[in-house]
C-alpha cells in the first residue's frame, strides 16, 4: 500500500516503482530519520497534538526500530518506497493508530531535508577529522625531514632547491583550507527545515523553533518553500569534497612521479602498494593513482548535481532525490582516500640523498648569483642577464658554472660559494620562503593553525 493510496484507484506499476524508489540507497539515512522523527514526535506532544500516552507508545516504537536497524534485523518490504516510508510503516505496525499520527504536520519533503542535514553535518565532521589526521602526518614528516632539501619545480623543470618540509607543508596548507571550507559549510547548513511541511507549513500549531532546538540546530527556517527546496548544503559539500579530492590527486600525482626509478625520491611500503599479476618485479603506487583517478568521478558528481538543481522551480521536486547517491559516494570515497593517502605517506621511505643529489646542481642557484649582484647595486635586470650569459656559456662550452663565476670580475670566489651544495636553502631568508629558517618558523605557525582548526571543529561536537 502506498502513502497516497486514498487518492488512487490502482496500485503503482512495477516500472514506476523500479524507477522511482530510493530505498536501495537512502537506507543510509535510517538512523537520522529516527532522530528526526523523534524530534517531530516530541514537537507534536509539546503542542498537544498527541497525548502523553501516544507520545510514549510511538517513541518506544521508534526506539525498537532503531535497534532493529542497528542489529540489521529491520525487515524492509518491496512496497517501501524509501526509508521514510519504511520507518513510518513499521511505526504503524508496532504502535497502531498512535503510529499513524506520527506524520501529522509533516511531509517527506521537510523530513528528507532534515535527515540529510543531520547526515551531512555529522559526516563532514568525520571527513574534517581525517583531514586533520593527514595534516598532522604532514607536519610530522616535515619535522622529521629536518633540513633535507629537494629540487623545487615550475613547469616540471628544476627551479630552486626547496626544503622537503616546505614542499610537504604546501600540501598541508591546501588541506587546511579544506577544513576551513567544511566549517564554513557547517555554519550555513545549521538551519532546521523541520516544520516546513510539504511546502507551505501547516494549519496545526507545530513549533519549528522547538524541534530545531531538539535537533541541535541553531535556528529553524524562515521560509518554508526555501526549507524544502534548498540543497545548497549538498552542492557545497560536493564542491568541498571535490576540492579535497583535487588536493589528494595532486599529492598522488607527485607520489606516482617520485616513486619512479627515474626520480627515486620515495619507496612505498609493501602494505601501501600493489604488485603486478604478470611482471614479478613490479611495485605500483595504486593508492596514489586512484587518488588521481577517482577525482574525475567526484567532480562529475558536483557537475551532475548542479545541473539537476539549475532548472528546478520552487519548491520540492522529485529531482531532488538525485542528491543522495553522489553525496554518499563522494563522502565515502574521500574518507577512504584520506586514510589511504595518510597510510601511504607515513609508511613511505623518502630518499633524502636522491633528492639532495637532484637538487645539488649549481644551475639551481643561478638566482642566488643574480641576487648577489643586486646586493652589489647591480640592477636586477642586468644581473639576470649577466648570470644568464654565464649559464649559457657553461652549458655550451661544458665549463663548470663555478669556474666561470670564480673568474668573473663582478662575482668571484665569494659568489662561487653560493653554488655549493646546501648553500641556497641556508641563504634563502625571506618569510614564507623555502629556506631553513623560514620553514622552521612556518612549521610552528602551521602547528598553531592546526590547533585552531581542531578547536573550531570541537565547537561542532553537538553535530556528531
Ligand atoms: N525519497 C524522496 C527523496 O529522497 C523523499 C521525498 C519524497 N517526497 C515526495 N513528495 N514524493 O527526495
């Protein structure tokens, strides 16, 4: 029997059911639906729409259903169109007429919007926790790496030596912005849609303010049409998750490159790499590759869902049911990616001597020579040309750059010292730069910012 059987002369067709049902995927919301239903029930009781005895009976029934769901014994029926229908049907099975009062003053439209907000706010916090774990792992690695340095690249061409810790923290800062975006989203999401009804509220004296408080939202909706049609929080979440995935993908891409024999900057632990079914010698960075590969799918979820939203008139339209699968998938993929990448990085062996060897080319210190001339009052553009000429000469005539620098009247022995291994990161002093002193300062600023984020996330603990 459908929820709307009174108005309909015949049962829905098989084809309609198979196409429109959402139970196969919205079971994920089962426990949130119980929480939302209990709040709604309390609201009905508070304003006197149901009696104390009815409240007790239905509340008890909802608790029983919660146990059934947790234990996996809840029996779904083919006629349950979605999780909301399934739970309401079971409430009525258990509680009879009192159960049949549960949906008073409520629609699945405000119900599903409420459930989804409860789900998203909790899951986003779990994602934020995992980002913090990865950020912490990067901070630890950056500390362990001490003064190790590697070539920094632009255009994938070696540019300047940079501290390895500096490179790691660059990824860390990107992830820290991801956490900030999550908390911003949580602030905006913090509105209860319960009480909006199908679209326009109710003639009954329901109290959205009260249910909002019970559900630990900051406030209830101001506009019932907006309350049932707003899925901005889903779109924002899909964007946040896509950008996290993009950041992980960029880490992944570097690990793929660095683990090649050609780079040799990192060896992955056996537990975090895979082998080949045919070629016995292979060891492959599959986590890193999937962090790159799965990102396409997550970005697709965002694009797909924005496209679903763009043509929708107010208020609720069944199209909105399409919010769930991309959302559930993106959350689960990003959560897994964060754990896998963290495990891969913390168990990897970074080869500092390979990095150093790759960075110890005097050509990577060319800018330090130009800046040496700048300190001698040579205009930068001229200094650039002088050093550029020496580099060209060195490459064309196969003469070591050091030799040419030592012999140059404006440069000489003092300048040649700047080309010695490790000198560049010693001398790089500017704030936020890749030199030793600046990175040390950055490491502590980063740790501090991490503490701030942990505190901020803690302020949302009532969402868990
Ligand atoms: N399964 C639906 C969804 O996820 C629930 C709301 C259905 N509302 C309706 N009026 N048919 O959106």
